[in-house]
C-alpha cells in the first residue's frame, strides 16, 4: 500500500497589502507518496515557492491543512514543526545558504548541531566524497565555485538522512553544465537514500526527470 508523506487539503494562502488582499494559492489539493520524485512547475509568480514553504511547514496556510509525515501541521506549534524539519526534512535552495566562516565539512555537519547531536564527521566526509568533493573538505565556501557550493549544500541536506527533500530552484544559479551535474547527483542521492523529492523548478529538463510534474498557474493546480 502506498502511503502519502505529504497531503495538502484545500490550501489557500492570502496576504494583505495596504491596497488589497492578494490570493497567492487557491484550493490546492495534492498528495505525494513516499519515495516519489515530484516537480512543481509554473511561471514566475505562479505560487510555486509559496506552496513549497507550506508543504514543508515553513509557513502556515490562510485556510486548509497540510499533513507532513502523518502529522497535521495545524495541530502543532512552531517548536513541534521545527522538530519534524530538523529530524526528517532536508532543504536545498537556489542560494546555497552555506555558512561563510565554516569549512565544507563543518557546513555538512551543521544539521547534527541543530539536532543537538554529536557531529558525525565520518558520514559528512563520505557524503562529500559521494558528491566529488572529498579533496575540498577543509575549504570555505568562498574558496569553492557555485557548483561546488551547491554540492556541499546537497551533502548537507542528506546528512540527517531526510525522509523528504525539498529543493527550490536548486540549479537556478548554475551554468548548464554544472546544473546537469548537480541534477544527476540529486537523483543519485535520492535513489540511494530512498528519499521523497519535491522540486520547485522552471527547468523543464529537470522536471522531466521526476516521476511526475505538478503545474501551478495563477495560484491554482492545473488538471
């Protein structure tokens, strides 16, 4: 039996500006199964990233509900939501978000510290080796290219063995050749670890590699 690890029911997201109320997402219903790779695509401003932040519990919907790994997020406080994220969810963003003062290996072990666990340097080293950066473990982000920084971010995302990995435009800041490399690594790691992958992208070549694509237009899912 397939089990859904993410379930969104009648999601709405409205933000108030001085002039008006803007509805960013309207009546979103979707389910994502364990181990599935799903691309969320749509034009700029369609609501892709907003949807991802709601599914990941980084933000709360105006209406509707999200179940993440069997837990209804609306029933949890900020601390409980943060606990699910630190224990079971990995993130990769377009802007890498590495800590400039830390070496590659210390950036990768950061999730251990956030969980108040001992740093597993051996696992971090293996992950960096798996993304082809075994020889760069003591380099700082400033000493790495954009593609290398994104590979460090990938290794970091898999540090806690996440059940779900959210990636928001993970190749947005990379040239085509480097992007292709990072995409291959992402799917390789994903397969190896059996992670559920949710990708926000405008790159249709990347979307085509996923099990399925969800298209969002003007805040609504296209049938």
